[in-house]
């Protein structure tokens, strides 16, 4: 007579890995703009390094109401201006303006509700930031200027600042 029972699985047997809570499906440039408002004249008259300001924003939009699929956009606006002629004087002419909206489509798989916002507004931007940095660097270099290399960004602090400013807006409890 043969024994048809299965032996118990060894304790160290590999089971299927748990599903990852985040999958990046697609990345793309949603909008890209580079302009030199003064044209060729700026190259002939610019005598000192321009002052560069950078503004960063992160947005997340649900694509389907019944699915956990989102579009996350990391938007960066970089403006370079001539420094003032004298200390405290008026700002000089714009040298260049670069704007980039880099987006990705992500799917979340059974994340805890309290982690959805930090995943979308902290983790996803952290993952796509190297691409944004590279694109801006290449665009400014190809535009005839030294490349703008963005420094690492603390997306946790950016998210918390955005939450705090939203919480203090009149009409929100």
C-alpha cells in the first residue's frame, strides 16, 4: 500500500514574495519649456554668473476612481537672472527660464490608507528625481549655459511644509 499524504513543507521553503505596494508603470515628460527672453544679446552682455532660483512642486492625481492608479507630477521651475547692479538694487534681466513637469503613472497595491499620501508625495518623487535632474541639466547645457545641477531634495520636508500650509488655509479644519 502506498502513502498518498504529502510530507510537511520544510520551514525554510520559499513562498511567493509579497506584492510590492508600489509599481511605476510609465514615466514621461508632461511639459518642458526653455526660453532665453533676451535672446542672443544676453550672451554678449552677461558679465557675472546669474542668480538661479528653483521652485519645486509635487502633485498626485487619481486616474480612475475605482482603482489605485495615480499620475504623480514633479514640477520644477528654474529661473536665472542677472545679479543686481548694486547691493539691494533691482533684479537684473532674466537670463533663462526652464520649466519641467515630469510625470509618472503608478499603481499602489493594498497600501495602508495612512501611507498612500507619503508614497505618492515623497517616495515616488524621490524615485523620479534623478531623471528630472538629468533633463534640466541637459536642457540648460544645450541652451548654451552651464548645466543647472539640482541638489538633492528632502521630499519629506517638502511634503510636510505643503501639508502645514494647507492646514493653515482658512476654511480647512
